[in-house]
C-alpha cells in the first residue's frame, strides 16, 4: 500500500510569479512620463469594457482604475495615494543621473516638485488641469561656502600660491 506523500513545502511555487506580476503597478519614472506627456488624455479615456469603471475613473499618480467617482475620491484620501504623491515630489532617477554617478559629469541635486492630487471629473469638465510645479530650494549654507571658494583652473596656480 503506497503511503501518502508528505508535503514539506508550499505547492504553489509555480504560481507565485504569476501572483507577484499580476499586482505590479507602474514605476515612478513611467508615471512621471505620463504626467509630462498626456495627463488629460488619461483622464478622459475611451470606454473600455474590460477595465474597472469602463476606464472612466483613473488615478494618474497611482496608475489604477476605480469603479466609480466615489471610490476614486475615497482613494484620494488614503495613505497609499498620499505616499505616492510624496514619492513623485522628487524627480525620478534617470540615465543621465547614473552617468553622473559613474563620473561622467558633475552631480546635480534632484529638484523637488509640488504635486497636487488630480481634479475630479466635474472639475476637469469645468477646465481645471493637473499642475506639476517645480519648487526651487534655497542652497544650503555649506553649499554656498563651497561656491564662494576659489576655483583653480590649472596646477600652476596652485603651485604658485604654495
């Protein structure tokens, strides 16, 4: 008589990848590209019967669809949405930043932006648009001192001063 096999491990390992990828959302750099390129087009999408709410209630910052305006307005008050807005305040990491980090150019501080939550559907119909404003920060005192420091262009000047 064969014995029943002992289950020592979870038997759903072949399903984990599918579950993990199904709930994957857009990354911050993809959302930033959407905000720069076509936010109005994403707010007023064509009717798609396969998406929740027929693709009429879309949160641009979180890249999610909602079934009605009430659910979307409730989402705007959640921590998840507020965290996403906070994460989008800083410009996303780009290829140019990685090149600067590798030594091809000088470091540039990422700029902070002022993000506001998207307008509701009646506000969009009235003409309100999504705003993304760049906020210029004051330089830090240590940075100001470095900018006032004397800059040498060649080594002869350094040797003459010593």
